[in-house]
């Protein structure tokens, strides 16, 4: 993996660049839709392709549970399995282990857990999750880390940082020993909760290991928006400028704009697809929920500024009807629209950085998403 | 509506023709996918378009309940509402009233029922269901009829025929008085259960009313295959050759081939889409159910003879995985494949009739669908 910065914003730390992998180029700032179990929910791959996403994320934990690594191996990796050949990033599975599995015990060597599905017992080590990601064949792999929940004491957060750094060292050793490092890059993950000192320490010790890229983990997990913004801007002064920065699991348009302002290049989030399945749509005038009776006879598109297939073809009244009667196609249409919105949003951000009016774009979206229509 | 017979099979009563409506031409024999509530389940309209269906069916009862006729009227009819502008056929709602609604009482004037959704009370008359179909704007409307269930006594079946004919007369009067008959055609429905004498009587009395087309109702509702075949072939001697014949709610490949052999031109059935959502796929070698563990590492397409998007892109192993983890996209892919299969099947039937090898096609499919792989 190679990361090139092509343009830097004059008024902020925002930058536009490109991540080059053996599967192709992904321009940054970049949004990765989440293909949790080898598909983006409610969407076909040709729709994803059409929207134009250049990299997707998939979840190691879920793929490990099902279909399992035997099938994955015989398929020749996830890209072959799902027949989608653009760049792929996978998480380490750690987040799901800590949040989903029934029983989860942390040892120095790794984490023991039971499958959320059948209760079977498993053990993830820093080395094992990389071996799994080798079978999956991802272009960018993530290290096993320990994400502290929110709220958390400073002591607990410090323990999670200790574990995260220790596992990062083991990950780096295993990666250097057993991987084609040009083909499969490895990112470290900065933890430390809302504590600046822990974030500084974690970032510093990871940087000593010299990862090809750095992720910011453990944000947007329930902390106040102020803490999110504080840690994001704080880390922007620490992380190396020349390496890609990835904000994990974020987020809303305003969270994204803030992070881009502070030099973050990559994002993933299930939010656009998850809220879509609940009938909530992003529009150029804010969020709307299609269930509202005001849309019963509204024959306008979801967003009259949007050029997506759904907005070019269907009315709010029709889509509301489909959603109310429980049609699957409503979920597909909404998912499509929200992802199209995200892609257009990121295109606009990138073009703004390149053309020098990124701050105007920030102002525009702040006025839309801080106003009446739905929080950020 | 105009119906033209273009080719007649030498060895059977099968014929190839075209139904011409103001919204376009639909070549026969014709399969109509079912867009129950204004969409084919789990499929987008552009996918439907791509497969190439020339006419679809929608259900008056469901649309009447939701979104209701006020929305439908303001939308300018169903085709505008769903932005799909190919020919549309609607049923009368009678079948759903009798099978779905909680309370259903038949009066000489029509049928009283409660909505399956909220228990609200409604009354359908022959005239009212046509007025609803006028708002919907269907190219082909169906009369209100009474479909006897199976098994049923001859007396009960005779009563249903009596009601059906009586309502057909009222429908014809209303249609002649209040409709643009060139734009919205009206089909009569032959009832009579498995009783030849009742079928003859019903067909004869409907033919006195001179409908533009005739549907065969009340078959494939649980009766033995022999009774289905007997009534189908029996009616082929009675119904006027020059009018289109529509077998309602049928069905499986072999039921369809039998009916085509006896001169039936039109079909609709939820079966291909319904079984798809259960993981059952039509293939050129018979039905398969993707849940089977034999497909766990089967990296072949669903059907290696099929040229559909799904078969060109995804393996059985991948699709099985998606289905097992409950991904919506599996339902969409399976629906797409099964409808593509049906369209190809009907293309083959039509080409067989035109080129003179329809009987070979029947033999081929009988050997596939009577053999090991799943009933018909």
C-alpha cells in the first residue's frame, strides 16, 4: 500500500490523496461502506459498484464465525468469494468480540470468547487475527486492539492502552515475519478513550513501531461531541502527517467534516445503511424519516438535489408506501440513496479540498445539519 | 386491448401471439410477475425491466387497503405511482377477500369483509372493484368472482358459479357504461371447481357476455394434478379460440406447459418469487434448495446454463452463505434468478411454438421436472 497526499487545504489540516493497493486506487478522503458478512446489507454489488465506492470494509469476526475460514480459503479470499475486486479493508474482530460475544475474557496472549451464534469457544490472539485476515486477503488489515467502552475510568482506559500497545508489537512482529507487506498493509489503532495523555502515549508507542497507517479507535462510542472533537484535533498534532489516518466507525456528516478538518483520510460507518433500514434518509436539507404522514401524498423525490437512481425514479409517497407495507425493496432503495448521499458528500469534500473551498463546504453542511432537521 | 395470434402449434392447441395495450405490447405465452403491493418483492424495477417482463400483475385488494385509493388517485394510477410504464393487469381483489380477510360475508350485491390489517369493515361490489381498478389504471381488469376452495361440494361450487356469473353480468354492464373500453379491458373468470358441467356452464354464460378475454380461476388451489389437467384441457374445447386465455395463479413449469398445450396464453404466479425467498431455485436440471450443506463449498453458479446477473457473478457457496446469515441481498439475488428463469422458460416456449418444436420443449422439461430434482 502506498499513500499519496495530493492536495492540502490552506485553512485546515484537511488533505486529499490516494491509497494505492494492488487491487486499485482509492481516493481520499474516503468512505468505506460496511460489508459486514461479505455484502453490504440490502444492496447488490453492482449497485455498490455503480455508486462508485473505491474501498469497502468487512468484519473479520463475522466472517470467521460464518462462513468460516475453510470456505473462505477455498474461495480464494473474500474478494473472490463475493466477486468484488476493489480494495478491501478488514477490522481485527476485536470490537465484535468485546461487544457481541457472550463470554469474553482477556489474557495477556489474547482474548477468549464464545460465538454469539452457537456459544462455541474461540481464542483470538494478535497473530491469529492477522492469519485470518491473510485468508480473507484484505488489502489493509487492522491489529487486534482493546476498545474501552464509554464511560470508563482512566485506569481502565490505561489498561486497554497497555493491552493495545502490547498486541500491536506482537502484530508488527508477526506481520514482518509472515506477510507479503506490499500486498497486505497493517494499521495500528490508537486507543485511550477521552484522555489526552493516554491518547498521546498510545499514539507515540504505536508510532515507534512505524505502522503504514494509523486508525483512531474508541471514538463515537457514546462520549459527548466535545470529547470527540477534542481527541480528534489533539491527535492531529501527533500522528505522522505522511501516513493515512482512519477514523473507525464514524459517522455522521458533521463528525466526518470535523475529522477531515483535522487530517483524517478514511472512514467507515454502518450508520447510513442502518438508519436507511429504519426509514431515515440523508438529504441536502437534513435528515428525514419517511414514516412521517406528511409524506403520504408527497410526490417529490427523497431529495430534489440528488441524482441517484431512487431519487430520479420514485416519489416519497411511493417509497413511504413500500416501507409501511414492509417491502424489502424499500430497504434496498433507502440503502442505495443514503450510500449515494455519502459518496456525493465525500466527492464534494474532496473537490472542496482540491479547489480551495473546503471551509465553505463545512459551513454549508453545518448550517444544514445543525439546524432543525435532525441532529448532525 | 387487442389480441393477435401469430403462430399456432401443429401438434397441440398452443399458440404464440401478442396482447396490445395502450402501454405497449406483451408477447404470449406470457408470464406476469406479481407486484402485490406495487412492487415485486425483493426486486427493484430496473431489475424487472432488465429481465424483460412485458406485463405485470398487481393486487387490487392490497392496494385498496394500502396506500388506499386517495393516494393512488393523486399519484395518477399505479403505473405512475411506481414509475413503471409497461402493461398492467389487476385482479379484482375477490381472491384476497375470501382468503385473507377475517370476516367475509357474501351478499347478492357483493361481499362484506374486514381488512386483514386493522379490522376495518369494507364492501366490494362488482361495480366498486372496477371503479378501484379505474383509479389504479390497469390495462386489463378482472371481474369480481367467487373462487370456491378445494375440496368443495358440487352444490357449493355451483353456488359460487351462480354468484360469479351474476357479478360478471353486473361488471359487464358497468364496464360498458362507465369505462374507456379500449384503454381498460375486462376479463371474465371461469369458475366451477373440478366439475366439468359447472365449468361448461360458467364458461358458456360468460361467453354470452362476450368478454375481451377469459381467465380460468379456482385451479391449482389444492386439487390433484389430474383434475387440474382435466379441467384445463376440457375448457380448451369451450373457450373461444380468438380471445386470450389467462390461467390465474399458476404456476409450476409443468402446470404451465400443460396449460400452454391447451391454448392458455397468460399466467401469473407468486411461486417463483415466494420459493426464492425460501432459498429454492429453479435450474435447468430441476429445483435446488441452497440451504443444503452440499453447497457449502460449491463454487459453481446456481445454474451453469443460466445467463442471469446472479449466475454470471456469484457461486452457490457465496449465495448459501448470504442466505444462512440472513442477508436481504440473498433474497434479491434468488428472486432475480427465479424470475430470469421464468422469463427464459417462456421465451423458450414461445420460440418453440413459432419454430415448430414445442413438443420437444415439453419433453425436455418433463424429463427434468418429473425426475429426481423436486416435484414439477
